């Protein structure tokens, strides 16, 4: 069966025309083997009814979905590791479709690995299968942990042999389709500013404002920036609470809705380690775990600079100044949510945040990031379980007492959630690098997809 009745195409970016994107064609791949089909995400946009062959046709060969004009490679610039690069743009992906989701949001189907574009800069336009597997896993885990994230909709293996300087080669190829709440990046605005195109800045502002931040008044670039600042502060806070390191926080990898996307060299923290760095090519730790809020803020200042031709500098600066307070507010909220307790006011919530971080710091390698939240979910109600579990020995001493005190002040939020099957297990679901490598090794050496599929089922399980 083709698309479901709720499918509602609305290809708005495509209307902007050729100053913003280039019509492209997908590569012709020798094979199309379905490796991951996300029917949960598909159901949100009315695509879960596609038959197997239709799925391959749309997401492996990129036949346009009903009401969609055909692929467009988006134009953008960006700062990469703080160096401006005017030679960016979708080099191995494109915007394949836009539609409303069940919540009424405009969402994009964007690709990765779909072939060369005018922005490929001599590279092959391809995605390694391992890269695709890693993006699927990251998005599933982040969604589970309450981080606003793009979802992987489809992963199709494409039967090519890719050469990569930083991976054992040749290596297998794939094409990924992701569902994302906008691919309009900070760098999309930076490009218009760099070209001195005030008209394009105004058009982009109106496009992004009306679609993603509609309560901001038309023409109010500073008001728009304030919304992006708040959403980005929330995202940074949620990465921290999830123990996640994105790896590449360039201005082309941050979008105007504050939804996390584009997962390359990401990692989850094994344990508290502020300097933990995901990308091997990030030699100075610019995007290390605890530097992510600062990196996001720096990127926001570049967005602010790009908007200067169309709004008052003081108003833009004041919007940027909202970042610090918003970040700490969102961080408190994220920790409360992860610990499953209700807010008790700013001072008490801050005590809990500080105490949790102190305990994680002091716990070192023995206290991994994820188990703390698992052991103490819903506070007091988990006491007996935590104190008789595998980490009982770590839960003593002054730092722990302060944490326990701060936690027990807070009332549990829907403690019936402790009945979920995962709390009957001693260990939480994690996604540390060794497990990711083991999942890939099974695929690589024996084409065994069972560990990958089982992992996704466990991440999703109650
Ligand atoms: P990323 O770091 O993945 O966000 O990519 C940065 C830029 O490099 C983007 O413009 C990508 O489209 C481009 N790029 C990355 N890998 C490739 C590739 N294999 N072929 C063409 N362009 C690529
Ligand atoms: Mg990118």
C-alpha cells in the first residue's frame, strides 16, 4: 500500500528556489538491501504503510514521494573547528521531502550517502555502512534518553566498496534517510551574510520564523535568535544529562530548532570525564564533553553575527545573553527528568544537580554515567534497590549523603514508572564504544545483524 491517509506533504524549502538549494539526482547504486526500517518514526508521517518494494524505491532509489518535487542539495557555509568554510553544502546528502508529522511539525526527510552533488568537493558522496549503523544507534539512544533528536528512518546497504583513509578499507556502503525537524543550519544564514545578501537573510528569516518559531513577530531577527538560543541551550543541557558527546559541533551541524542531528564520531561517556573527546581529529578537545555548551554558544554568536545586517546589534546581543541562564535552567530540568523527580524550586533543584555531578565526579571510573540515573530513578522509591544493587559500595560517604539528601527532598514524578521491566535489571541499557564496535564487528565479519537488531529492541524496551 502506498502512503497512509495522514501523510501530508508540504515541501516548503523547495519553494525558496535555486539560491538556497540545487536540484540533484541520487546515485544509482548496485544494490538496495534494507537493513533498518523505522516504522515507529514512519507512522508519525504516514509512511509506515509503504510496501517493502515501495520503501526501497523511495529510500534506496529516491523516487519522489507523492507531492514532493524531487531532491535538493541544500546550500550552506559554516565554521568548522572555528575556521570559516564557504565551500560547504550538502555534499553527500539532500533534502528528499518535507511533510507535517502527527504533532503538526514540519519535518524533513534528509539523506546521507545518496551520491555526489555540486558541493561534494571531490569526495565520493557516499556513507559507510558503519557510519549508517552508528547514526541509527545514536538516534535511537538519544531519543530514549530524552534528547531532542532526528530519527533514522531508513538504512539501506548499497553494495559499493568505499575507500576511507581512517577506516579499514574497502568498506561497505549505505544510504541513510533521517527524519529531522529542520535542516536549516546556523551556516545557512552565515552563507547569506557572507555573500552580502540582505535579501536572502530576510527571506531565510521569514521562512524559518514562520515555520519553526511562528510566535516570533515577522521581521524580528533578535526575537528569532532568542528562540534559537533557548532551544540550543536546551539541547546542550540534554546532551550533558545524557552523557553524550556529539563530536562535531560545527555551525553546519546545528539547526534552528535545537534538534540534534548528523551523528558522526559521537560517543557516550563511560563515566564523568569533562575532557572526554569523541572525534580523533579534534586534537585540542574543542568539542569535548564539558565544552559542548560553550561550543554551542560560540556557534550561536556566529548566527547572531550573520543576522546583524537585518537587526539591531544590541537586541541580538541581548538575545545571546540569554544562553547562560537558559542553559542552567534546562540542565536542572534535564537532571530532574533523568532522576525521575519533580521540581522543588530553583535552589533545591540546583542542590540536586550539584550533588549529582559531585557524586559522578567522585565516583570516577567505578561509577559509570548511566547507572546513577538507573539506580536512583524516582529517588527514595529506589533506595532499597540501589543499596542492594551492584553499585551499593559506591553509595556511601559524605558526597553520597549530600546527593541522597538532595534527592529525597524531591518528590518522585510518576513513580509507577519503576514497574517498567528495565528496572528489574541490575544494569541499564548503555551504548558505550566497545558495544558499538562489537555490533559492527558482527555485521562486518559475518553479516550478522542480530546484535544490531537486538540492541535496538533493548533500547526501545519498556
Ligand atoms: P559533516 O562533518 O559530516 O557534517 O560534513 C561536513 C561537510 O563535508 C558537508 O558539507 C558534507 O556534505 C561534506 N562531506 C562529508 N563527507 C562527504 C563525502 N563522503 N562526500 C561528499 N561530501 C562529504
Ligand atoms: Mg554535517
